[in-house]
């Protein structure tokens, strides 16, 4: 472990940056974090935390709407209950929660001795960082180790420039004062699907424009089919094989034009067409840091760039756009740089979740990996509708799918589509990480009744199909 005089400068205070700062401080380094918008970065302030809070509110409304199917009646109502979202109050709570989380992170860093500077950082050389501070001054710091963790920003279309009022990125939604009457969502990846589902639950009429054959084209096909069926059943208009050419204001609404000339009229449009790394004007190329054609920073499995002493973590690397992965990259970078024990990043053990209703959680090898020969594994899929706890909760849509390696019978992947799938994926992730066999999972007693019982049952069926 290096001595206390080791200087670490971290550019960007998102999950990759602040988690790296904590590790570096623990290992005895002198740490400075320069951050432009607030600690926690986009994940806390404009992306992950706000969006999942919005989704939680939408899910609460959805539960009220389906309560009648569980035999619940409300005072003064014979057939059910109408609930509505006060979007001003909802968004105020979202932004307050995000700001509080950011303050908590800053206080934690300051407690362990990390210096936090508000401003923009760039490389003057591999061992020197220049900071343009919000107070109007410029400061340069010598560094033994530099970590770049500047994240990414929403990609926009030249023919559909956001105005923050009717044409919106997902970071601008929290300024809305009313639930959009008719929301057109352009893009059916994870971000598009989550917001389409959320605003449908909040009461919007939603049109989801998808350029592919189905929503969530990068996900498990069985899971995506379930979600698309739920979307349509709940009244969403899903337009597959429809590519947006542009969007423009039209009075108090918007018009989205498709490449085939078809026009869709709505009150608002949300652009969910990917993101771009924030790596421009940072002196990276001049310092010798290699970038990909897309502008992402090239890193290895211990977060090293092409320049000795310069590391990178998070969405600016393009490895996997998850806060959990960014945080792990940052921790790995500091452990490696400061001589601590370190294990390279292992993406097969990463759990991911899509916060639609129901949720989709995945870990390990996928159905595509099996179908395309990247792994030799057997699969079992168990419908959630057969689970007694799911029946009690009136959860009719979803399944558990497990993949077991041929020969060793170890669990190498899984998919859960269910309420709170983000919680249910954990035992499968443990099995993947520690190479548990289907018999070890099958012989572990689960609570009855529970949704997790379907995971053990799927493992038992994998054993019986051997």
C-alpha cells in the first residue's frame, strides 16, 4: 500500500468517482474530487434515483387501480377508486430526494478527508489536472493517479432538438407541471420502456415508437414479449418497426415524423435514443488517452487507460451503463493503482434490472448466448402464474428462467420477470458468482408461499430434465 502522500485526482463525482474516492481515502491517499453538477452525478441527480422514484410512484397508482381485483373497496365507492398523480408534488419529492442523496454522499466524502471541488476538470498532462472552479478561479493539481469518471449525456437528434417544454430528454421530465396528456416516447430500449410504463401508470396516453421488431430488443426475447403484451393490454400504443425522423413543436403539442412519412401527434415527446460519453474538451487525446470511435475511453478489466497512471470508470468507458458497474470500476481502479488486492471486473456476475411493471432482472449468460453457441447450457422457464404467492398478489405476468451448464450442472445465468425482480435476482446472482449447482439451489428450503419458491422449483426441474 502506498504512503499518504500519494495524490489522487478524480474528475467526476458520480458512482464511479465517489466510490473510487472512498477507496482511495481508505488506502491512505490524498484525494481531490472535481465535480460539475453535484456528487452522485447523473445517476443520483437526473437519471437512476429520480427515474426509479417516479416509477415507484407510478407503481403505487397501478396497485390502487388493480386493488378491485383483490376484493378491495374504498369508502364511498362500489366499483373501485380513481387516483391521480399531482405531478408538481411528485417531481418536488423526486428532486428533494435526489438532492438529499447527493448531500449525504458529499458529507461522507468530507468525513473521510476527501477534498471536493465544484467545477470542471481536464488533463493538462497525464500527471496534471486543471480545474475551472465555479467560483471563477482556475487551479492546477499534480497527481500520481487520475481517474476520469465523467459519465454520459442523453443523445439528441438534430431533427428533434429538446426545448425542455414539449420536446424532452429524460433529464428534463422533472420540470413538468402536469402529466402529459399524450406522450410519444421515441426509443424502446431500457430508458424508453421504463418511462413509457411509468407515464402510462401516471395517467398519460402513451405511444411508444420502436425502430425494432419488439420493445427491449437487447433483452431476453421471452421477457420482452411479456412486457410488450402487458403494455398493449394496459392501453399503450406500441409502434414496432417505426423509426423516428424528427420532432417539432405544433402549437400546444408536438408532431413526430417517421421515416416512412407517417406523423404522430401528441402533447409531449420524450427522446430516449441512447447516450454519448462526456469526454470532449478534456485533454484526453493530447495526454495520449485512447478513445473508441464513439468517444468512449478504452479501459482494461482493472480500469486502466492507455496511459500509465490514468484510469477511467463508468459510462464514459462504454463497458456497461449501470451505476453498479461504474462503482465497481472505480473501486477496482483505486485498489489497483494504490497496490491493494484486486480482482478484475467480471461482467458475467453483474445483475441488471429493468424497472417496468413487472420488472425484468438478468444475470450471467443469456438465451442469446446459448442459441449462438457461446455457452453450452440447458434452460428451464417456469411461468409465474403457477406460483401461489403470485396468485395471492394477482401477479399474472412473468416467469423464472434458469440456465445450467452442461456437464457441471452449475447455474450460469437467469432471468426473472416479476414484481420486485430486482430483489429476486440476488440468489441467482449468488449461484452464478459462486458456481452453485442446480441441486444445491433445488435443495435449499424456501419460504412457502414466496415468489422465490419458483427459483428453487426451476432448479428442481433442471435436475429432473438431466
